[in-house]
C-alpha cells in the first residue's frame, strides 16, 4: 500500500449517526491522497461497526480502537502513532470538511506553510448556519496565540514533524488544542491562515470546555481588607463607570494591536488587506464591560479584585498575567481611580490560584 500524503485524525465516542457525515465529507475530498484514522475512544454503541463498514468500502478509512479515555488528547496521539502522512489534519466527529478542504491545505503546505488554519462555518443540530469566521478573527501573532484559544482543532493542519517536536497532545482539561498550538508557537512555528470557510463545525455551546471551572485568576487591583475589595467589585460593575472603563480598555487594546501589527510577526489571512486594529476594536466595543465578571481572591498580603483565567497550565496563566500588566496600563489605572476612596494598591503581577 502506498504511503498517503495526508493523515486525517478523527477521535470519536458513541457517534454512530454523526460520524457517517464526517466520514463521507472526507471520502468526497477533491484531493484523493489521504488516509482517515477514526480513533474510537471506548465506544459502546455501534460506532465501530459504522467505521468498519466505511473501511470495507474504502481502504483509506481505518478504525483504531482504544479503551475509554474521556479526553481526545490520547486518542489523537494514538492516531498519530498510526499515521503515515507527512501532513496531519484533524477532524472532530461532529464536523465536516468542504470538498476542497484538503486540496487547499496541501496547496498551502506545498507553498511553504507549516501550520495552517482555515475558515469555518458554525451550524446548529438542525444544520442551520449560526455564525462563520470573520477575516479579522483569522489574524495571528504569538501574543494573540498566548492570550486567546484561537482556531479549533478541525480547522488546523500541519507538517507532521511539528507535533512530534512539541511532544504530542497533552491532557489539559479542555484546552488541549490551545496548549498544543502554544507549544508549537513557542518553538518558533507560525500559522498561515486563510478565510476560505472549508470546515463545517457543530456549534458547541454545551461542550466540555464551556463547563470548565477557571483554575487561575488574574489580579487587577489590591486592597488591605476583603470588604473593600468586595465593595470595589460592586463599583467596577456599576454602569456609571462602564464608559470610562471601556474607553481605557479600548485605548490599551489599540496600542497593543498596533504594536503587534508593526512587529513583523503579525499574520493576516491570505488575500485580506483590511485594517485588523479597527476590526478588532469594533468587535471589542460591543463585548462585555471590563468590570463584569470580577471576583475577590486572597492575594499576597491583601485581597485582590481578580478576573477568571481559563487556560491549560500555571505557566501559561502566569504569562497571561505578565502580558496583561505590561499592556493594560490605562485600564488598571482606571480601576484604581474608580476605587480610590477605598485605598487601592498597585497589585503584584503574580498568578493567583482559584479557590473552590
């Protein structure tokens, strides 16, 4: 059997109905030199039978069985262990590829890309389109990668050696893709992005990631006693201060994004010549106010007003804290100004573990 160019890795658990469309979307690819490794993570329904039936029809489909892990990282590692292609693509078991997805991925690889993210469409359970990737969301920079869980797994493909160099997938409580892309970025690898919406994704509001507890907190301003800190949280959430806090946050974001764009490492989606700073700011202006979602946490020798951090490891969280205190100076100063009668102190920018 000849060695395929692309290995598509699809972990699954009890998806005997949905997996049919997922497999069919790979079978329909205009690029034909692929293998599909469906890793059944201890499925207890007839998922394995469905995959084996597809494999009998097309030898490029292969079933890999494993005992249940409950996390897709190890099944993906097992798929990688069986993969023979020099290009790896991922496909979650509720998602589908457009017929030209792999063709476009391989063209980008052949043009010199090493790590690729494609655009996507989100659909609900009935198949109706709910949202889609915008051009500005396809921008990339190492610091955007650090601060944001960009690019879901089904949208990403890469040269095989990148995942081997990074040490494979790790089980990190729902942030396994963010964790892997970050480790690849730390090794100097850069995304190439294209907002051709070649991935059809299931909207996942009820996914494992959305149910996770924040394990770390970002300290923003410090007080001597808990009551002052709690009063500060109420003040910062008051709509009377929303406009000033938002102006400060947007001014910080404008300066930060401008620096990223001018850094030489900023990646725009291929073919897009829009203004990434203006587009990001336009979206940020409509998001939640900076004072919403704050909580009080014991920190250093006082009580800090903190923001929940959802990320994989304490090392990653500590880097987010450092970047925030470096680049959000106006917002942090505005927090202190709003609460000045409570005796705020400039906080030590150190990671705060979340308490139960």
